[in-house]
C-alpha cells in the first residue's frame, strides 16, 4: 500500500483525519502524495487557512464538552448516560460501565 505523506503528516492534528486532509489538499490544488516538507510558502499558507476554518484541536474538544453539558442540563437520555459513564449508543440494555483509559 502506498503511503500518503501529506495525509499522514496532518493526522497529528486532533479532528483532522484522512478524508479531511485529502479534501484540503485537493481544494488547495496539491497532489495528495506531495510531501508537506517541500511545500512552498503560498501553498503552506493556503493549507493553514483551510485548517483554521475547520473545528480542530481545542475548539473541537470544547465544542464536544459543551454539547455533552447541554445534554446533561436538559436531562436527556444521552446526557444521563454520559453522567453515569455508561455507553451512550447502545443496541442492547448495556449497563456495564465503560472502561476508563488511563
């Protein structure tokens, strides 16, 4: 399998996966196989502008936390499951606690 260096380099940013990074590279006009170390200044700034428009990093984490708090304040089913640390999406009556990764 041929590795995609542009995509693999952008995976370090939280919330920016393979599909988003390939879309960014195509929107900017880059080949998806181009090495990000070789980018010119104009291309690099275009890529950075595209990334800034998306919710990534701390913005993404904060928006997830706000959504969970909103659900728990309204006492929805999903909010209660979040508070009790049960799995939120269930196909059965999964009452076992989700293991916390440390």
